[in-house]
C-alpha cells in the first residue's frame, strides 16, 4: 500500500516538473518571440476547430448509416411480403424407404422391438434447369429494390439402378420466398401428372420401378422474387450423372454470392446475361445462385461519404491554408471558422436532402450551396480574386471530386489520389518562388 502511494506521488511530482518546464519555456518563448507563440496558438485553435467539425461530420455519417439500415430493412421486408423475396427452388429428392425393426432394452431389462423407417437416397440421371429472369423494379418511398419475375422449366430423369424392383418416391418442393405462383404444369413420362392432386405442398410421386426402369418429370411455373434467385443443391448432396442449368437475365449488375457455385459460362449480349452450369457425375456441395443489384439506392454510399468527409475537410483546409500563406493573404481565425462552417453545411444539408429527393440530386444541391456560401464569403472579405480562386480550387479538389469519387467505389482511392497529386503540382508551381521566411 505504501509503495503504491509513493509511486503515485513520484508520478505526480514528475508531471508537475514537466508542466512547470513547459510553462517556463512558453513564457520565455513568448517574451522573446511573441509573434511565434501567437501563430502556434492560432494554428492550434485552427486544428481544434477542424477537429470539432470533423467529429460533427462523423456523427452525421453514423446517423445516416443507422437510419438507412433501419429504413432499408423495413422497406425490404414490406416489399418481400407483398412481392416476394430471395426465391429458392430446392432440388428434388428421389429415394426408397425400408421399415426396419430395432431391438432395444428397457430399464427393467425387457427387450422391446421398435420399428423405424430408413430412407435411402438415390441419384439422378439428369437434372436440366432453365430459368428466364426479367427485372421488375419494386419501389418503396425513395428506395428501389431488384424485383423480378421468372419462368422456370426443369426436367428430371430417374432410374432404378438396383438389382430388384422397389417402391420409389420422388418429391419436388415448390419454391420458397416467392410471391404468387402461376402456370404450374407438371408432366410425368410426357403426360400430365395426376397422382398428386394438390401441388400446394410440392410434387409427390410414388411408384414401383423394376431394375433399369426409369421415369421423367417436367415442371414449369412462373413466379416472382426480389434480390436473389437460388437453386438449392447443398442441403442434401446427391449424385447427378448429367447436370445442366442455364439462367437468363436482363439485369445489368449481377453477382455470384459467396459459397455459390461458379458458372462454367457467363456472357452478356444486347443487355441479356447468360450463366451456365454443367457437370458430369456431379455431387454438388454448393448452390446455384445469382444476386441482382440496381443503381439508385445510395444510402450506404451516403453514410460512407459523410463519414469520410472529415478527411476531405482536412485536405481542403491544408491546401487552402498553403495557397493563402504562399500568396501573403492573411486571414484571421474567425475567417477560417466561417469558411469551415461553410464547408460543413454540405454534410449537414445533405443528411436532410437525402430524405427528400434522390441522392445524386441532393448531393449536387448540397455541394452547390456549400461551395456557393464559401465563395460568397470570400468575395465579402474583399481580399482580391486570388483568394476566391484559391478557395474555389481547394473546394473543387477536396469537396466536389472527393465526394463524387464515392460513386465509383472501385476507383475512389485512385481518384482522390489524383486530386491530391494535381493539388501538389499546383502548390509546387505557386510556391516555387515563395520566400517562406516569416510566412508562418
């Protein structure tokens, strides 16, 4: 206990010594160079103001992110309930069942016979899937979702590969998470399927097949969904001697979801995409899936842009500060405060405009008003056109280009880097003959 008190006392004493030394040096420095100390205080306060605006921009960005996530979730749920969600067509099952007797011993030592059903799954000769997906964009408020309608045609062939006749079962579930299902047609061996009179719970067939005897099933229907289409093969890996699946779509932005099977062929022609999967003696552990995206939902992009706006603010401030200092244009701390407040109106105003109009229009309006306010203030300062041009260039590089670069997520960093390089070259040209002694 005593050792801890001594350690705390030593730390406090050391802190007092450092603080005293700092105060002493600051006082001596102020006596010798009061102008230098005032500049340090000025730029320190400038950094403090920039930090405050940066924190406020981050708070706005996180607020937009939370609001977008909540709105997107609620709107998507509403669309999926009305129209349909991620359509999932599971692969059929083909199997036999055997009743077995199992001997179990009870607690009092008696032997009890218990019957159970054993299911033996068989493979498929062929599975041939054809899906034609047509976009039907769904809109909820200002949000748009990748709705679609699709036609599915599937052909299946099964055979008794055993050495004796047996009772077989074929079960094909109807798709999950879809809206209305229309035009359902089922054929068995080329004839209308009549064994199952109620297809609401799927297609169920049972029958006895002799060794080498086979059967074909064909199903067609139209349905609708939103976001993603999946043909499920992974729930129960089954051997398929010849597998062939083709999905046609008119969506322009298509992704292969994680853990989904990569297509053997993928091509786009005249606005129509074609994805093909093929396999011989296939035992699939992955599903076939396509995820569809559409432009226009920029909520996540808006949140990211606003959360990164502090970076743009610091780069803007640094460039503007260097240009004004190099040209001998002295601005008071209050001038910088007003200019930073004008810069901050962009994320502040954009956070509200995004709820009232499409994001692109809201962002452009916010940029125009923010830059206009800063340029108007620069004109009011009456310090010459050089100040206005410096402010316009800094805003163009690190407010306009910086913000619009987020619409190209693959090249955002590259575009911002180019803007920084161009700004650096301009600074080199402007400040090459500047005598920096006494400028700071």
